[in-house]
């Protein structure tokens, strides 16, 4: 059928406009729907890929998805394609993915290193088997104690095995005599280094370790002979307290010294701070008993033994002991130590000695304050003693019996005290070291009703000035 232009012009113009508008609406709707679908697919695919963390991007065209990026294997590529294809709305998945297989991990050689660092024991290792690491730690703890072990073992899958690994746990028990240092072992060999107390101990240690390791790994060592410090000892006593200090090579030596201290100083409370340490031997350790005996009559006292010397210091009330103690100590140590003594006579003992020197001498005539010849001879001996102790300051105290007027007796005693001081000064004693005082009959020490008592009360006493004791 032929439609003429004339017939077409007969269609109402309004209908033509309505038909055109409807066509535009349909086209817009189609365009919006397609764009919205693409947006939803793009969001869904990207959300999935973000969750996987893969280096993959997606491009959505209509309902088709195209993948770009890289994966580690064909299996991983297939998983990504299947997951994108399963997203509702996806019609086709195009893969532009590149399969890049990661390189195989580098195989690492196992290694174990052990080191004594002060009081700590460092254990480092790189191993593949956690059980082997646990065995190493258990062996080290058994030998050195759990609180000393610093565990720095690393377990990794790419570590190779080695025939020597099973034997390292048996090494620790043979390291008793290693004072410092340690060992390191890997496939290249077992290296032991550090200090031992003697060459013979080092040789024995090397023999034992070579037996343990067998032929599983080459063995080498670099051990040096440690120079041990000398033992040391000190002790001090004052009143009823005694303290022991020092470092000695064995507990038996500690016990022997403590037993001697208890036996020789039975009334004292003993604090024993002697410790056992790695020290060289010393014959003078056997002399400690004798030295503790030498100081029994000193109070206070100290004994210090170090660097080949023994120093004895203290105070004694026995002048003879003061003069002889260096000889006694030298006999005890028998030349094994140099003896240094710093013994002082107790000032009270000096005063007592001076008092006893003149107590049986008639220093003055009856009722007089002039020194007799006999008294001068005794005071000359007193001068010698006083000059031997230049730091001592003395009071000369004179007493009388009660025969006479108390005031006159007090004056007489003061004059006699001044006379003694004057005589001592005339013989070379510094005046500032002496003080005179008379007490008359104020301080009797015996009964004045008898001649014997009165004789005791007539006396001259040397006293230590306050602050000298």
C-alpha cells in the first residue's frame, strides 16, 4: 500500500508531538536504568575486591565486568572470576589478569648462639622446629637456672634442618667451667670462645664437647686462661659484736673461719658476710684463726687482708700487747703477708699505768708540797710514758686523808697537784697537756678510821681529760 504525503498531513499534529515525547521518555528511562545498574555492579564488585586485598581493579560496561591487575596463581584468578560472576546482575566476566607467582622463600641456614653476659645467659637461635627451640631453652635452664635465661629464639618456616641441631642441647652441661664467653654454631662449624680458670680445664672442656658433637659439625675453640683475683678477708670487733667479710674459694673456708671466730670470741654476736667466689688459692687463709686470736685483747679492732698485706688496727689497755702485737702477727702469717699494725694504747690504760707507777711512792713529805727524791725518780718514769703518747691530755688529781682541817687539806692537795704538774713540765711535758686539781679529803676510797685506810686515801691519780676517752 502506498501512503501519500497528502495522507500523512492529515494526522493531527498533536498526536505527532505526543508520540515524540513518549519516545524521549522511553529513551531517558532506558539510559537511567542502564547507568544505575552499572553503578550498582561497580560498587558491588569493588566492595568484594577491596575485602580481598588483591591488586585487582574492575571495569563495568553495562552488565559486563572486565578485570585488570595481577594474582599469584591461576587458582586465585579462577576464584576471583567465579566470585565476580556470582554477583547478581553480572552477565559476563572478562579476565585481563596477569598471573605472577611469588618467588620461593629463601632457605636460611639454622644457627644457635649462646653467651654469658654478667649474670645473664643469652640464648639466640634461628630454627624451623619449635620443639628444638624448647629443648635448647630447657637444657640452658637446667644448667643455669630459669631466672638467668634470656630467650631470643626465632622460629621460621624457611629455615633448613641440620644434623648437629639435635646435639646442641647436650652441650650446656659441659660448660660449667666457662667463666665468660660462649659458643656459636651453624653449618660452617661450632666455635667456642671465652675464659676458663686453667689450661687443663679448657682442654678437658674441649674434649667433652668434641665427643658430644661427633662428626656432625666442625669444632674449633679460642679459650684463654683467666687470671683469678686474690682472696680477701676483713673482720672487725667492738664490744659484743663481730663482723666477718671477704671472698674465699669455698664454703668449707667460710665455715672454718666462722667456727674460729665463735671459739675465740665466744661472747660476741657474729655477722658473717663472707662470700664464696672464684679466687686464686692463698696459703694465708690458714692464718686467719691465729690472727683472730691475736686481737682477742683489743677493743675495738680490725683485721684487713688484701694485696699481700695484713693490717691490724685497734686499741688495747695492755701496753705490753701494744708493743708486741706486730711480732705476734708476723709469727702467725709466717712471712706469707706483710704485717702492718696500727695499735693504740687505750688512754685510760695510760692513766692507770701512771697512777700505779707512783701509788707506792712517797712523792711528798708529811704535810708538805715539795717533791721528794723518791717522788722525782717515779715522776721521771712517768715523763717517759707520757712522752710516748703525745696526744694524751692528763689531769693530776691529789687526795688526802681526813686528818686535819678540810679547808687546809683542800689547799694542800691543790698545792701538791700543782707541784707534780710543775715537775713534769720542767722535764719536757707540754703545760697545755696537764691540769692540776686537789680534792682534799672529799673523795675517800677507804675507811679513814684506820691507818691502812688513810694510807689508801692519800693518793695521786692520773686521769684522762674529758674527751680523751
